């Protein structure tokens, strides 16, 4: 089996397993789309051990930055300024996120953006998520928790699919 076909089979099988977990026993603890974002980030950052570390660090850093943006919006007068206030909060947190790329472990800006975008989408599209109680709760209704966990699980599925794909390509 070629390496590409082996990887495709691996991703297909593990993608099915991840979907079952997200929609079944781990429902409410991981989001399948977040898993796939973390998974894709793993391969986009190199698909190796270093990529796993960078994926987790940058994805989670992006989540933290977007979470801080929401905290800023809800906890300061910016939240009452509508689109202008939101634009300022996003601009400031994205600026900080990108400037942090001077730190080697955070230098994969796209990986941080994936975490930021996933968190912003969750906050905007999940009823009750953009609420100070939800944002500060120590549970899986907090975007900081559920998105970070989903992305981390995805990074590990990426690593596992790469290893399984290599084993399949070698015939064992």
C-alpha cells in the first residue's frame, strides 16, 4: 500500500472513531469540528513530534487569546460599543497573539489563528457561550475548556493517524 493510501485509510478509520466519540460517549466534552481542526493543524505544522508540541501550544494559545477577547468585551466598556468595540477587542488580542510569535513555541501563527477562530465561532454560534458565567465556569460550557480540549484531542488523533498510516504502508 502506498504511503498516501495508507494515510488516507488511517485518517478515514480514525475519523470515524473520533466522530463516534464526539457524538457518543464524549458528547459535550469534545466537538468533532474542533478535533478535525487540531488534527489538520498537526499535519500543517509538520506532522511529527515537534509538530504535536507546536500544534497544542499554538492552538491553545489562540483559544486563550479569543477567550480573553470575550472577557474584555464583556468586562469593559468596549462591549457596549457594538461592532467598533468588538473590532478593537479583536484587534488588540490578535496583535498580541501575533507578536507572541517571537517565542519559538508560539511561532506558528496560523495554528494560533485556528484556535482563535474556532473559539470565536463557538462563542458567536453557541447559545449562552458569550456570557461571563459561561466564560469563567470550570466546566465544558466554557469555550476555553471545550475548544482547547477538542483541539488537543485532534492533535493526538493527527499523530495517531500518521503513525498508523506509516505502519499500514510498511505492511504491519
